[in-house]
C-alpha cells in the first residue's frame, strides 16, 4: 500500500540521516502516522532506551523490554467487544484492492489499529 511504501521509505531515509551524522546504536522511528506522510515526525531512539536488565543464568543481561498487549487499549477493546461474533461469522474489513492512485482518503489509508489507537 502507499502507507507501507511511505512508512518504509521514511524509516530508511531517516536511518541514512542518522548514520550520516556518525551516530550508532539508534533505531529510526517515525511518529504521527495517522496524519498525512508530509506531517510525519522522524526521530532516533537509542537502543539502550529499549533495554532492561534481567537476571538470566546467574548473570545480569541486557534484554529488550517485553511489550505486552495493552488490555486497556482501543484495539483490544474492539476485539473484546466483537470476539464472540468474529468467532462464528466471516466478519472482516475489505476495502477492495490496494489503490496506489486516486483520492488520498483511499490511496493513502493508514491501518485500522493505528486509527483505533489514536481514537480516529
């Protein structure tokens, strides 16, 4: 989709910009993804910010923090409200084939999960 292409291009372009400054140990990030691509905000996250010290095999080891499903988040609440129906019915969103051209509201649509997380 255009969203996927824009997102991947933005991450790569941003990663190249981070590397060009001589920085290492950073992960490329892009925020504000529910807005049009020209309003996205690029950033760099230090990998150490994602690390947590855990005691494993008798030693403290740096590991990436676990990211659990947010049970109070909007995406899970939607699943919770519909799971009984979805278990027995064919119920899914099918917007049609991917469109790369045309109105932005059709061609540049973001993911349903992002929309739910942002309350849109």
